[in-house]
């Protein structure tokens, strides 16, 4: 029997991608359930997720905060929740 097709580095790369997807909130369904389960039992995977959290949190460090234009939240609210017709009673 040959192990030529088995490459442990593939598992490591898959774990990196899975940790990044979990960190960004991109997983759903079974993938999310499995990754969440792994976080509870696999410290190495936890470390990968935490490293991703740190990495992604620093991506916006150089971007200055900008206040939204006046009235934008009222417009969003009006578009998202149009008023119901007024009731007579």
C-alpha cells in the first residue's frame, strides 16, 4: 500500500482556509457546526482562528474614520421599514 497521494501539508492548508472562513463568518450549515466543534477540542485550530482574527482586524488600521452624511440613517430606516398605512380606529 502506498501513501503517495496523502500529503499532510494539504490538511494544514485546508485548516488555514477553514480558520479564515470561520474568522470572517463565512461558514454555514454543517461546515459551521464542524468548525465550531473543532474550536472546542483542537487548540491548534483555535490558534489558527485567533491568528486570523488578529490579521483581519489589522487590515483597516490605516483607514481614517469617516462620519456618514446627515440623514443617511433616517433614509435607511425609511427604505427598510416604510410606514404602515394609518388605521382609522
